């Protein structure tokens, strides 16, 4: 399983920006990213159908989504350190193969408890690529290529999130929820096959012995690094606000004066498309501006979009969420790339910790925003959002000052 190269890692040139190998590797990672997040979000439009067919409550139906995100988040603590020991590419391939198999089995279940167990297993398998991909890029890509590749890779996340919801919704309405999983299996198998064929083998990976005590020490070491911890908190709290705004805006738009049906509310997630653009542009902007400042720029855009949603117009709210998505993914792409570049050792563990904070933020933001909603509706959500985003903005500016002062990254572009 180990991918330790036979020759010295530095005898192979790194993948350079705009080279043929760059586009081949980046396409593979984007296809893998699309597959992962399409599977994560495929059940969201199927929740009412699951509730009806299994005769369960909406809350119980929602477990089919939350159990997958929970096990995905927990798996990141396993895959990151494991890949530092046994290698990058084939661990990603094996985990993705497990996800394809579990998706196929999901199309055959007749019991809701079995569906939940399989979603939990699927979520654990889906965590392999997100935990390892950026560490792979950190090993194999040059610094300039890394910034652009991470942005394109994360744009695959957004397309996967949109694609999964659209696949689940349209196929579910047409053929039923079981066939939605079957179609997702076929799409996932294609993505997995292309990923395995296109992604270049590791040439700069250097294996580290797998010792649980060392793994724990690596994780604690990253958490004790104030700069990495700050980046983790920025990513987690930005997602804490961003993803949960979507939950509360559906209540706003379902009520008077908008009265939108559920089908149109689901289309609001198409605003993620500007996140695809934001992710892709993050690397290009990072070539000219320090990455923590790109993060700050993304947060400012997210704050501006949040303020625009206060205008009592459906189009203004849509424009606000288009800005929100662009700003959030601009910040997220830059922060995750910065973590991979800044970690001095155990890069996969460092990237995994970033994503653990990221998913913990997603799962807990609703508890924070709920009192603001009950206090003053959508205006309360905006206020609660701006309070947190102001803190992440200050944290990004602090991160910029500290990296310059301590010269953590020697690249003058930082």
C-alpha cells in the first residue's frame, strides 16, 4: 500500500502550473471531489420521500443526511494520519470504492435502520478524499500550482453539492429514492474510474511510521500552533454561518410575502455556482495577494452579501446569496490551501483537522443562530451572522500580520 517512491523524491520535478500533468491531476481531483459531495448531499431533496415511505418524522428522515456528515467528519481524524504513513493515491481510491459499494447497497435497502447504518458507512468512506487530497497536492504540486489547484478542487465541491441535490431531486421525483441511489452509484463509478486512471502516482510522498502516539502528537502539535488553530477557527466559523443561513432563509421565503413552494426553495442552492467561481479564482488572486488577505476579502464579500439580504425583495435575497457563496468559497479555498502550505509536517493531519473544524461548524451553527431567529426573524440572523464574521475577519487580518512577522512561509507572495 505504501507509495514511497523508489528514487529520491526531489529527483522528480513537482507538477507546475498549466502543465499537461497539472490539468490531468486537477481534473482527477475535481471529479473525485464532485463524486464525494454529490453523495453527501443526494439525500437532502429526498427527505420528504423517505419520511413518507418509511413512515417516520421529518427529524428522523434528516438523520439520513446528518449521520453521513457526522461519520465523514470523524473519519478525517483517521484518514489524514493514516495517509501520512501508507500513502495518498491508493488510500483515496480504496475509500472511494467503499463509497461506491455502499451507495449501491443503499439502493437495495427496505429498512430505515439499515439505510442509516449504510449512510454512516458511506460517510466514513467519503471522508478519504477530502482528508487526503490537499495533502497530496501539497506533496506533488509546486507552490504556485498548489494555490490554483486547490481553488479548482474546491470548485468541484460546490458542483458536487449542487449536482447531488439536483440528481436526488429529479431522479427521486421521476423514479423514486432507491433509483436515485442507483443512478448515483453509476455516476460515482465513472468518477472513481476516471480518478484512478488520471491521477498521477505520488513521487514526493515520504512515508512516516504509523504509531498512534505519533498520530496523536501530530494532531496536538497542530492544535498548539496558534497560526494553524486560527485558520481552523476561521474555516469552521465561516461555515458555521454560511451553511446555516440557507436553513433559515427557507423559512423566510416560504412565508409571506414570498410564499415560495419547496421546489423553488431547493433551487436557491444554485447560488452555490458563484462559489465555484470564487474557489477557482482564489488561487489566481493568491498569486498576487497574501492568502490570509484573500481570506479576509472573502469574508468581507460574505458580510456584504448578508447585508444585501436585508432588502425586502426576492431578487435582492438571491443576489445576496450569490455574493455569500462567492465570498465564502473564496475564503474557504484560500484558508485550506494556506493550511496545507503552512504545516511543517504531517500535512494530511493538518488538512484533516481543518475539515474537522469545518464540519463541526456546519453541524453547530444552527444552535447559535436559532435564538436570533426567534428574537427578530431574518434581521436577527443577519445580526448574528455579522457578529461572528467580524471576528473571523479580525482573525484573518491577525493571521496575515503574524505570518509576515514570523516568516512562517518563505514564499514572498505570502
